[in-house]
């Protein structure tokens, strides 16, 4: 096939795809107009999160047979519209689970122990030891909203830290892990730490907003390494500013990149630029999964 790779993937994966005998073009950073102009030549496109495969692009893709998303979420692809045109859509949901789970756990530790704030103030010549009194993860309750592959990997790490883990997922009815499945309201009321691991859909848009923050204990640490838009960022800002939350960290934002945010003004807010899957190991597994998809296809 003629394959277009429009977002960066591992060099090893590109060589592996070429090794299957495909004609590969790597062209990243295109505007939608550029992509529309060249997509008719290709039978397959491989994207990460930057390229948006929307209806106008699909309409122009007269020879397209397969879209591969290197990653979990498919919110940058009009999946049902592509399928209606006879185009298969595949992703690599398992490849980056460990990377994302480790980042979420890292944010839990960083928020609990003020790692980012301690680094910043010390580099600026301040010795704010007394102001940076933290809290432990040990014996605390972690509530995981969305108990799929990433949620399960996070639970493994939390259990190793001797945390009590509870989870809410409307599609999961049982688990063989030492995790109690519960309803959303109970999770919000019982958790000391809350981490989101679910897609952004019409049903999950602003799932966590003012009402949900008000249900939480005082002093919760809140983490979102899932998708922007699941959290109402204005409500999050107010919960942090009012002291309802001890701390929070986002790897994802409703608008990416965020042009500005009042959250950035808060000392108890940490953030990263959607790097959950951005590890060498995770990217390698994504590449392996892409090659596997192409072999099966």
C-alpha cells in the first residue's frame, strides 16, 4: 500500500513498515489544507494525536482504506463517518498503558510532596522547607474513574504503595484485583486521590464539574492524564483556589495547547503537555502494534 505517516512515530517502526513492502511517505506538521491536497494518493494514513482526520479529509481520501491511530483515543478521527465510507479505523490501545499509568502515579507523588514547587523555589534561591510539608500515599484511598488498561496499570502501582484502591467504570462489573468497584458518587466521597482514565465523549464531557468537586472530601489530590474536556477546568480552578482540593495535576486540556489558563497561577497545580504516552518504551510498543495491524490487514 501507499502509506502516509502524518505524525511522528518511532524510526524503528517506519523501517518496519517499509520492511513489509509498503511505499511509505513521512510528512508531519501539515495543515488540514495540505493534507486534503495529498490524501487522495494514499491507501493508508498513520496518525498520532496532532493530525485531525475529519469529514472533509475523509471525503477527499478517494483511495483510503485504513486509518491507524498510534495511541488510545480516537477523538481526533471521525470514526463512524470513515466507516460509512468503507474505511477501517484501528488504534493501539494497549501499547502506551504503562507509560500513562506511570505519569499519573508520578503526578500523584509530585502533588503530594510539592516536587515541582520545591524545584522552582529552590532554583530561585529560596529554602521553603517549612512551606512544603506534604502528605503520604500510604494507606490512602485512590479512586480510579475508568478501569480499563491504564486504570488497571495504575491500580497495580497504587497497591504496591499499600494504597486502598476503588474504581468506577460503567462497563466493568467484576475484577480479580484487590480493587473495590463502586458507583461514581461513592468514589468521589471516599477517595483521597482521584485519577481519571476514560475517553472524552458526549457522555463524559465535564463529567467532573462543580457538583462533583463539592462531593469530594476536603484535601483531595486530583489527576487527569486521560482527555481534556472530561473535567470542567473553571470548576477545577475554583476547587483549588478555595482550598477544597489539596492539589491537582493535568496532562490534558480542553484546548490543546492552552493559550492561557488561570490554573497556571496556582501553586498547588501541576501540569505537563500531554506527554502520557511519550516514553521511548511506549513509543516502541506503539510502533510494534502499528506493524502488527498492517501485517494482519
